[in-house]
C-alpha cells in the first residue's frame, strides 16, 4: 500500500454508500456489507472527499474551521484517512508533479 502524503488525492471508493445521521455519517461498504460510523468532524471530511481532494486541502479546511493545533489537525486527518484506506472506503492517488 502506498504511503499517504500531503500531496495525495483522496476520494471515496466506488462501492461505498453513506448517509447523514444527525451530523454524523453512516457508511456501508457494499463489497463486504460492513457499516462504519464517523463523528461530526469525520463526517465533514467524508462529505468533502466525495470528489477527489488533496490531503493538504482537507487539513487546511478543518484547521481553518476548528480551533485546533495545526500539527494535531494534520496527524488526526492522516490517521482517519489511513483507517478509511485500510477498510477500503477511500482511494488514494499521488499527484504527479
């Protein structure tokens, strides 16, 4: 599996559906029938990555909106993306420079 970088592009995987549950996200992986849940900040990120987004843009969006330490924001977003990737819920592409 490729390592995620700040220049990685993240997008929701094709065989995944989700819905909003009072500000949180309920996600169903259609391949294995497993449900996942995200808290309100995770749900905001999930909605943001319905179309491909760069990791650095996700970090900037969350950092600008919430009162959080920038390094912690970056670490938490990388951790969430890695968990989503490990569960097959997102796809990662490296930007070619």
